[in-house]
């Protein structure tokens, strides 16, 4: 799939088919994530792949995250906040991951806000060093159906030259 097509057809998917995601595909997505730019090329991240049902279903205990536990795979994006740009670095990695997933025919959803109140429990469960941060979890799988495209603003509404 061409990049522009992946950009325009990527959607937030919250319902997945009950089909495993091959590890080779997950590794290809993580490889794309690892090619994201980082401040001073420090690459202070770890991508934790969860593709075993016990680990995935563990997320179902959190309020509002039950749908995440129904995905065939999850990827945790964990970063060292010692780096000044850890949020930016991690965000670029998440975007690369989601575009690679789309190019391979998978749906994803960036879950961030619901992670924050449960970060300590997540770190304990998955043996993440206490100083590192869980930026996001991204469920991935074949979608039950692709969501309709969102209405996007026109370029003239979001772009200008020289001045605001």
C-alpha cells in the first residue's frame, strides 16, 4: 500500500476479528515504529508485544478498557522520560506503527488517556522499570469492519503561507 493511501485510510478500530496477528507482522510494525525520529537519535524506547490471551485480557479489568482486551494483540509503547523529548519520540513511533499496521491490512487505535490512571499497575504487571513511562497501548488486529472515513477540514481551512 502506498503511503498516501495508508494515511487516508487509517482509522481508529475498536472491534476486531478473532484472528491472531502473526508475529512476523507485529515485528514488521515494530520495525517501522523503531524507524521514527528521536531527539539526538537516543531511541530510548521499548515496544512490549502482548499476543497471549492472559496478558491481553488483563487489560479488561480497567474501567472503559474492556474493548482493548478483545484485540488479538496489544503493543505497549514504553519510554525513558530521562530523554527530553520522550513524548514526541514515542508519539512518532506510535504513528509509524499504526501506518505500518494499516499498510499490512490491520486496524489499530491509539489508547493513551486511559493508560495514565493505571500506569503503576501496568508497570507492575509487565515488569517495567519504575522510572520508565507507559506512553500508550495500541490494540491491533483485523477489523470487524473498517469505520467510515472522518470528515476532514479542507486544506484551505488548516493551511496558510507566511502568516496565520
